[in-house]
C-alpha cells in the first residue's frame, strides 16, 4: 500500500508564496536594518518619510533606572533609554528595527519619550535608502566615546 508522501516526488512543485511581512502597528514606515557607515548596523528608510511624522517606536523590557545603569556597564552595545527618573527600557531582546537607530550630530529624526514609550519622529523628509539617525543627547559615555557620524557639525564625542 502506498503512503501519501510516496507520490510527493511525482507531483509538480508548488510555487512558493512570497513571505508576508506584517509590520507591527507601532512601526509606521517600512525600514531596513543593514550595515551602517556610522557604527555597526543602522536603520534605513525603505520608503519616503515625510517631515514631522512618527516613524515608529521600540518596545523592550521595563526595568528600574538603577538596574539599567548596572546593565549599561555590562553590555558592549548599550540599548537602554531612561524614560523617567525611575524607569528605563532595555532593548537588547527587542525585535523592533528602530533599536538600531544610530546617533548623528545632524540627525534627520528625533527620539521622543511619550507615556513611557520610545518613539521616533522625522524632523525633515527622509529619502528611501537614507539612514535614520537621532541625537542621543546625554549618554552614559560622558563624552568619552568618539562620535563617528561624519556630519559637518560633528562635535566628535558622545
């Protein structure tokens, strides 16, 4: 008696459907994570992004600021944002692409903390293929890390 899978080789190969990528509701524009000339990986626009609109946000683990400052000393790459005096969000395990947003001294977006969420807004039109960047502002690096943004107005350190 033939088993159902025995005839599988004789059946014509079904054409594979293209993968369906579902963008989460908090990611308003399509972006791509790829190597960055600034540092490591960056996030790049896949479509035109108009000025003054929300690009997306990052979800992560909510932790105390005290725990965040300890973790920041243990990670090679810090992906933590303090959202209040007592609360921080750690993005190390997040799958949200905006977590790869690099710093620039001449950014095309801004990071905004709203109701405990870390959101990104375009400050000007961003073209497809352009890396999305923000100014990190104060960091735990305290000016000891060399800035690599390459902007004409680069201050040279973070």
